[in-house]
C-alpha cells in the first residue's frame, strides 16, 4: 500500500545541526515524519545501530547487555531512540522502548515504486504503530557518492540521530566505517557518539572492540557483567512479575506483564577521553584527591593507630584508593589544615584539568604532589547554588581584620620573590562536608589517568569517567 500522508521535505531540512551535510552523506533523499505517537516529545534522539552476524544475533547475552546500556542512557537523559525498520534487530529495540516507555522513532526506507516492509506478525505491527514513523523516500540513492555497499538504513540512523549508540562493533565492518565517517564530520559535536564495551569478565565475548576508538572520539560505555552478583549494587532490566496472576499456568511461563522495572540501580557509567570535554571544562570546578599519608580526614590519630595495629599497610596507599573511598562514601570531607579559620572547607580549583596538570610539582616538605590526575569535576553553577564561594587572596595585614568566616574563604599571599603565588590555583571553597549523593548524573565527572583506573572505579561511580593524560 502506497503511503501518501504528509508533505515531503528535502533532507537538508532535517532538524539537526549538520543537516546541510546530509545530501553528501545519504544521497538524494526526501523524507517525511509522521507524529503517530502520544506523550512527551524528546529534545534529543539517539540512533541505535549494531554490527551483526546473524538475523537473531540480538538474542545473545552480550548484545542484550549492550541494549540495556543504551536503554539506561536514554531513560536517564530523557532521550528518544531512533532505529531502522530494515535492521534485523529493530523489533527487539522497538519492543524494549514500548516496555520501558521510551519514545521511539522507527525509520523506514521507502520509495514510490516499492511497497513498505511487511510486518513480521500482528503484535509487532502494533508495536511499530505505537512508535513515531520517520519515512525516508529515496531518489537515486543508489548513486550516492560510492557508498552502495552500505545499506541506506544504516547510513541514515548513524547520521540522523543527535546522538548515536553502537551496541556491537565488528572492526572493518560497515558500522565501523560509518562510525569513522561520523567522527570525522566536524559539524557533529564531540561526545555525541557512544560505543558499548563488553565487560572484561564476559569470557565468551566475540567482539573485537579496539580501545583506540576512545582516542578517536567515541564515548565508551562499559556493559554490566552478563551474570550480575546481587551484592555488587546493580541490576539488569527484568520483568516485574508481581502483577501476574499467581495461578498462571506453566505453559504460559514466557508471558510477561506490561509492568517492567527500570535499571535505576545500574552503576556502570560511560568512559571518555578528557579532550572531548575541552569546550565545556570551564563550566566545572575541580577537586583533586591525593594518596593517603596518614589518617583519613574524618579519622583521629588514635583511630588511625588502632587501624595500623589491626591491619598494617602491606603497600603504600595509592591515590586511586583515596578516590575509591570518596566514591564509596559519596562525600568530600572538609578540612582546615594550613588555614587560619576554624571552619573546615572543601577546596576546588577554577583552572582547567590541563592547566592543573601542567602546574603540578612535588612538594618535598609535604612529601606529596600538589595536584594528582585523580578526582572529581563538579559543575560550577551547581556548587554555587549549594554555597560554594570563590576565594579572596589577601595579605597578612588584611587577614588580621577578618572574621573566622571570612578567613574560611580567604587565602594569604605574599609578594616576596621566594613565596608561592597561590592565586594561580583560582581556588573555590565549600564550607563543611560536601554530600555527593545529591549531585545529578549530568553535573559531575570523575577523572583518572588510565583506562584501567577508569574501569576500576566504574562499578561505584554514579557519574561519567574521563581519562586525563599527563
């Protein structure tokens, strides 16, 4: 049956920032959008694609883990999902979106000469009708700039989404080549392309995902393990069977209810190189942590000695262990060491990560580095709303007239040539312990220097993780 509803528009008018580049990428294609679904309309749409080896490759655990990662991201960020009707995994994506109330656009490739793709079954046809339709009408698309070996529907999903999530990637395959093209397009913002990375504990992984994709601009998203331990603090997306009748016969054991739980307890967050955040780093204040040299900030000397008597250090504590403790406690502990006020504060720097790392030096009298590439970046505006203040740099004479509260947000500087110019720190302070539980997912970023460190803290980090090179 020929579809005739709605006007057709040139591909250049598609509502994304790089629409003018689409004719060169997709060929001569016209499109129309049907708004056939109710509910809130997302501001962002995330295309979902996957390399695949068989029609039912989506049934394996690893692929389903990747799908859970994509669903988790879409729900957390309130994005809709875009997928291609022609893809062999389209049905399961649409089904999952309907189950978890995620807005979904189904992109259908069509022409005036060919009939639409037939429904596999009545239930799936109904599911497709619940989703928004994006119909692309092709005109001479087979002649588009030498890309005839890559299906139009794959090209369209990769480039029509504000964001892109790749569930599985075969190096050298069609999706990998499209991924390279998307990353090379200057008009597509950095940090908008996600790649699911199989967890290292998945022994039967058949994907050959290379870590250098991260360096090329992809945001890595580590999948939850295939066989989660209930004590590890995360869950998979599973049906909520409480609403099912207790007398349901065993022959219908594969029938599930329409009520599903969401993966709100999942803790596996994306990993990305810090350079992808270059344009937004000025929006954050940075707290660097250090390796433990004595008692924890919230531990008395007596408690520290008791700890050593009970469990002496086998090796010198690392900075990673300090960061791990912060993430486990969900708290930055205030101190008043080296300050003239009795009000304890948490310190931040207004410098960029790259500037801080360039400034770092070893302070022999303190037996430590002044900055370490481990810590947390928190959005400046959010911290100011909580009460953070910029430090005022004063001399010793001015300090004598300050109250304790004023001194808590002041730093003495000296003009003597041998003195350190502390004003270079661009310091900010927050009075009292900073509880991290209230910080939204989009307002903070954990940073570490290596991928192995990132994967170590990923199970306990509620925020994305950036890799900082020094």
